[in-house]
């Protein structure tokens, strides 16, 4: 399962790099066409979505595994749920 997540993470980072390259080229255009501006806005939206997905994947990858839950090992009982 972690292998799939790390592969997805690699693909998302590669897409971010491609977006950065396209945006760098866009910034060099003195008077961009309407199509260029629309493409830039769409890339910025996609950039934000990718960052969110990467954050979620990293949180899942860094989450402690249940068998390594040190709180339960130290306390010997599960945490109480707050209501």
C-alpha cells in the first residue's frame, strides 16, 4: 500500500515540476493571449489541488501504524473518546 502511495507522490511531484516550467515560460510572455491566461489560471488551480493531495499522502505515510502505537503500550488502555 505504501508503494502505491509513494508512486502516486512521485507522479504528483513530477506534475508540479511540469507546471512550474510552463508557468516560467508564461511569465516571459510580454502580452499573453487570452488562451495563455486561461491556461495559466487552470494550472494554478491544478497546482493547489496537487499540493492538497501531496499533504494528504504525506500525512497518511507519516501516520504511526497501529502496531506501533506507543500510547497504548505505555498506558495499557485505549484513549477515552470525548463527547
